[in-house]
């Protein structure tokens, strides 16, 4: 009888479990407010000629960004990240499944702002990649036209909403390279928000063969590394059998304790700097371009990139100066 009673009441079972963090309380806080874009007043009146109508700009920037920030303000009230920057909120909440809601709002707000601030909003402005940036794009993608087609094809092929990024890898042991990085939904390009990259496919190993792959599984050392003096595996087991920790998350899990002591960038992760992105969410392009107009939107966006913003975000060696190294694809 009890079970039948619960099944008749859809909300009854929900009270039996502790839900993840939700953002439902109204708030008048405005710690995070709508950023001002270049030529903002002109954009409000006319949109971005050649890319967005006035109505599409209002929907995809003003209304959408305000909504993301409003919900983020609600989620931040009384939380440890209350006065943090949006990028810090993204990184601090990315690896906790119970904080998916604030992560989604913060990441979408950050991504959408990055997209719009990378647009050439001056109708009289013509922008092109600098000789240095053109050189590195050609070195990494064979040629500038090859990069253009690869980037646009990647964005068009995304079956679902998200963002496509041009990122610069950053490592102390190698020269920087340029890569294309797709992120789906509210996924973030920020290095601290990534999960650890595993170099070996564990499904291809058993307890006998895994010992031969131990070298490839080795993770960076250091005081905060997993095998360092301060890491969670400072006294590692002698068995070579991998430990199954699927589903181990939460406030008191080993992963949570380790993440607090570790650096922001996950162990084995790739440190990248976002330089450029296009927003492929349908609400951005459907109003002006229609159900079959995604490619046209992407091609028009390409002609509205502010390459000075891209160059300012990059740290690329000048090919005309000897001794600065060269890129390797």
C-alpha cells in the first residue's frame, strides 16, 4: 500500500533523495551584470550588419546573456564562489556533478561573452589575421584556407548546440601549437575545467598486461601529484590491478579531497588558451538564417571576426625573429 501510494504521487519519491544544487530562490543581487560590447549602443539599435539583425542580436546577446547572469547570481548567493569571477566559478564547479547547475550558467555566460567580444562590431572595420598569426595558422593547418574550411566544416558538422574554438596549447617543454577544440552544450575550454586525459585504454588490458603499460599510465610527479608526498597515492598499493572508482564523487570522496590539494589544471590535462570561438546554439542563428541556414551563418561569422582580439589573446613567436622556435604540427 505504501509503495502504491508513493507511485500515485509523482513528487513523493523526489523527497526521498537529496537533489543536486538548484537555483530557484529569487534574488536582486547583480554581482554579475551584462558586459558592454564595443559600439554597444549602435548594436542595440541596428544589430551587427552582415551577421545579426537587431532582433537576433537582442535575443542571442542581451536577453540570453542577462538570463544566464541572473540565474548565476541566484546560484551564487551565499556560496563560496559568491564574489568570484565567472571563469573562477566555471573552474571551481566543473568537476563536481552536484554543482552542474551553477557550472552550466557560468560556463554559458563566459562562452557567449567570448563569442560576442570576438566580433568586429564596427561596420566600417575590415579585419584580417596578422602576418604572425597567418604564419602559425598555415604551419599548423597547412594553409589559411585549409584552416578556414576545417574550422567551418567542424562547426557545421556539430549535431547539436555548442561552441567551436581555436585554442593555443601551452607547455613549458614545447613550442605552442594551434588546435581546433569543439565543446558541446555548456562545455568549457578553460584548462582547469577539464578532466584528466587517460593515455591508455583500460578496456584493452587485464591484471596481467596492465603492468607492461605502467609507464604509459604514469602521471606527473611533484608534491601535489597523485604519487607525490602530498598526493592521494603517497603510499601506493603494490598490486598492479587497477582500482575501480566509478561513481566515487561527493564531498568526502577521495577524488574531491585530491582535487582540493591539486593544481587547477587536471593531472594529464592539456593547458590551452582560447583565442577564437563560434557559437553554434540554434537560438543564435535560427531567427536570421532559418532551419537550413547554419552554413550561411558560419560563413558570415567568418567575415566578422575581429582578428585583433584573436592576436591579443595569443602568445605566438614572430617567425621573422630568429631563435624563437618553430611550430610542429
